[in-house]
C-alpha cells in the first residue's frame, strides 16, 4: 500500500499515468463540434431568452465561442465514471496482497447512478465480485443496468445514515474493499485505502481532459483550447480536469445547478468555506451531492479552477433540448449544465467577451453522461 | 443538357462520380458500432418479445449479427437528403445556360420534411433562390428549419392534387427549376430536366454507401460488409445504395413500416408490380410515400436489391428506444426501421442464420436522419 500511496500524485503527471493504465479498458470518446451551437453561443439571442439577468441599461454580452464537446455519454456504461473506477481497481490490483483480497472478497460502493455501473463493469472485467448499495427508490432501469454487469445489488434507505449502516454491514460481512464515488465526505471509514482511492478516482476522471486537449488540437488545426467547462457534483471530475490542465494555459471552470442550493461549490467559493450539506432535487441528479473534502482543496484553488457558474432548471432543459434536437445526441440533464452556462449564464459570457475579445475562445465542454430514458425525457419536457 | 444526360449513369461508377462532386459540401458522417446492440441482435430474446411470428413448433432464429451504423442523423440538416440535393444542383450548375436560369429563377420542390431543408441549404450555398412548398399542416419546427436556410416557403394543401396545382403555379410564376425529392410518380411535369434530376438524386443518395463500405472495412480490420439494410420510402436512397454496392458482393435489403400498408415495395415485389398509391400514417413519416417509377426498376431487380422486409409500429418504437437509451443517439422513427428489421423480423433473421451460418454477417445499417423533437418523442412514447 505504501508503494501505491507514493506512486499517486495530484498533478498532470499523475493524470497521465492514470491514462496509461485505463486506456485499454475505456473508449477514447469522440469530440464533436456543431456550427449551429457555436452560432447560438456567439449570439445575444440565446442569453436574452433565458438569462436570469436584468437587462436594464445594458446589452447582453456577445462573446465569440467555439465549442468542442467531449462525448462521455458515448463512454462505456454511458458516463465518464468508468475512468475513475478502472483506475482505482488498477491501482489496487497492483498490490499482490490487495489483489488477493479483491479476488476473494470483492469491492463495495454506494451509488444510485453511473458510478454503480462503472464499478460493476470494472470489477467484472477482472473477475472481482462487486457489491453495490443502491437506494431502494432507484429507477428500475438503473438497478437492471447494475445487475446486468453482474453486480450484487444491496438496497438501502436513501439517507446518508441508512446508507452508512448498510455499507458497514456489507463490508464487515464480506471483507470487500470500499471504492468511493469520488469523495466520501460523511463516512468515518476505517479502511486504510480510502484516501488513496479518492485520489485514484480523481486522477482517473481527469484522463478525459488529456484526450479532449489532443482531440481539440487536431480538430482545430493545432490551436489549443482556451478553457474547459465541466459539471461539478462531488467534484472528482472537475478536480481531475484541473490537474490535467496544469501548465497548459487552459482555464478550468465548474458548472452547477442553482435549484434549491445545488450550487454549493459556487456558494462555498463566495463564503470561503466548503458547504457540506445540500438538499436539492434538481433535474441534474448527478450533481446533487456537495463537493467533497479532498476535491474542495483543488476546486477552491483559483490557480486550478478559475470559477464556478450556476444555471437554472429551465436553462438546463433548454440546453438539453438543443443537444437532442440539433446535435442528435442523448445526454442526461447533469451533462447539459456546462453548455447551459456557455449559452445562458450572463456572468460567464460577459467574462469571456471581456477576456477573449473579438478572437473569442475555444471551449471544451464535457458531456459527462447519457444515462436517461424516454420516460425521463417525457417527464422533463411535459408542459 | 445533353452532356448532362450522357454523363449520368446508373452504376457504381455514377455514384463514385457523384461522391467526388458532393464531398466538399457534406459531412463524411461517422460509422459507429455497439456491442450492446450486436448482443441483442444476436440473441433470440429480442425477436421473441416483439416478433409477429407464431412460434408453435419452432425456435426463434439466432443469427450472428455485427452492426455498423451509418450516422446520417449527424449529416448536415440532419439527414442524408443533402447528398442528392447537392448532387442535383452540381449537375445543373455545370451547364452554363441552366446555371444562369438557376441564379435568377431558383429551384422549387415540395416536401414536408428533410428534402425541403436539404434543397434549401444546397441552394443557399450557391446563392440560388429556393421555393419550397410545404403542406400547411407541417410541424412549426420544420417550417422554421426550412425558412432558417433562407428558403421561400409556399404553403399548399396536403393532397397530391393540391400540391401539383401550387407547384405548377410557382414554376410558371418564377421560372424556377423543379428538383424532385427522389422520384415524382404522379406529376406529368413538362420540365425536361426531371428524369435527369431523379437520377442525380439517386446517385447522390447512394454516396453514403461508398463511405459506409470504406468505414466498415477500417473498423473491421479489412473484412468487408456482407449486407446493407436501408429504409425505403420513395426509394431514392435504397436505389442509390444498390448501385453503390454493384460488384462488391454486398447484399442490399430494403425495410419498410407495415402499418396501413406502408410496405408497398414489399407487397409490390410479391405481386410483381409496383404499388402506386399508399395511404398510411405510420410513425415512420419519411416512408409514407410509395416507391417511384424509376426507383422501382432498380428495387424490383433481385440482382440489385435482394429483398424488402417490414416491421410494425411497436417494433420501430422499440428500436428507437434502444438507439436513444443504449446508443445515446437521436434518430427519427423512419431511421429506426432497418434496425427494427435486424432485431425483430423473424423472416430476415432466419434468412441470415441459414445463409451466414455461425460466422454471421457484418451488416451496414443506415440511420437515415435525426429530425425529431422532444415533443415528438414525448408523443411517441406516451403510454
């Protein structure tokens, strides 16, 4: 375990090492562009219709924006989460003693969504048993998906305390190793590997930004990205991306839903302190968790993450509609939050207009996942 | 015009020449694969749940199928139709006299859907006026889309006779040149170029199959496709694909909706005669038209098109759900018809099992377009 601890470092180099390890198991997802979306993002019209800003006495911003969409909705299990899950398992498997425990006792995690399926797939790939705790209110399709990857699904209540109790019980009974979704702010886990695994997950998620940097260069005739904007829930992916961009000159931004205080990172940055409890039922269900303890250290460092912006439910839905109808891509609501910021958040757009000038910015936008259903689409867009 | 007529030939070579002409204007759309869909297509399960066959005394077929999806839903204007539209215009523009007429009087067509936007875009690209007749019951988004490409939209009733009357009126008034959607079975048009343009459109649509052949080879380590299955409405695309596959050994199949007799090509092949009138409100709205006179000559030639298969509305919807939820792609119902055949049509699956044996087939599947809206998705999947 010591070797493992010293080999992981929270840096661009650490992300590159993670990439070498996970590459064989994941898709190099495509990066796509859309002249229609570029046109919308570069006009005043989009912001005008849905902006939450008062226009009195001023014109809406008219930045020049070229978007490069990293399609992690086309990733295995439909989301970026496989990157962290595979990386964590690779790191654990490198230690012979842990590898033996894994093979026998398996891994355990709690998740109602994409991390569950990601860990289940990573575990099955290596013949490792997986115990996944899911809230008993989870949608049947997600439960079926997780079981489909061969995992043992264990139901729990949906509160943190209920989840904790079941987690402890499963770990004690099976001896399985806990692999956290990205950070695990509430649990006082006695598992020595936890901190290391959080780092492994962060570095794993960050690998998408290395690919995005390269792919945007190719698409853009050698001109690099000016910025990347990503969703922020627990903050694992945003932290990993920030590390992957160190020293590249690419500015990293986070994005959150504002509904019922879901923008805890943004609010935490204002008050200078991490907000630890969030209770929101935003449609961006992947972003309902507060930022974790370890990811906060990265996200609250302005040299790593320049800023975090929030959007309303209507703005998220409008972005999702554009992606579905214009780009012909299925993305989940959480994955539309960065695009919603680029299209509708006046503060963000105004900042770009000022900083970029007429040349504009090339912005990498992370489509984090595509796990939704026609029923959910129906519900989201019912009048 | 004579030079034009002799330069167009209904052959693979003709399609290759069309490709050289349209390449600068269109996307080389991606070809994607899906292990999930391959697994489903190669199991008995999918057919069992939705097949319209009686199972008494026999097992459902269990063919081995690997699918290669040609994503024309990601094509400009969201559908393959730009290929034919650009090719027709390129051919017309090559004649100086016609080019002058075009620049002054423009082009005209009737279409409620993808051909309208395709011709509008092609015309705008060359600074040519476009007059598009649309039924006054067209969905607002399609009207807005067509106007968005700068076309002059002219409304007509939705019957053939009403459409004809308006077409004649517009042509007489403007001197614009008529560019047919793919075939134009009812009109006794007096425009000399019509037959030539029908051929130009067929050859243009066929270019997608040239790309699909190459892209599947690359994805499949040099092993060619065994078959391509495409939707069949007026039959322009299916004919073009058949020409593009001549001499390659690739078998070409058509697919249609069976609802209210929408499978006119399939039924026509059985009775040995083209069926000229169809009245169906199938959800596959791009396939409501009967096969045209010229396309029928190709489609009814078993050396060119091996067979045509039909699927039910439920089978189309089930295929569309899989594409949305598993492949994260937005496709319109018409575009799901070929996949529905591969997954659910027992006759087709049984034939593959017999002909391909355990090695199975590599099948190119045409996702012809992605022009749908969240409202349409909502309506389609409302309980």
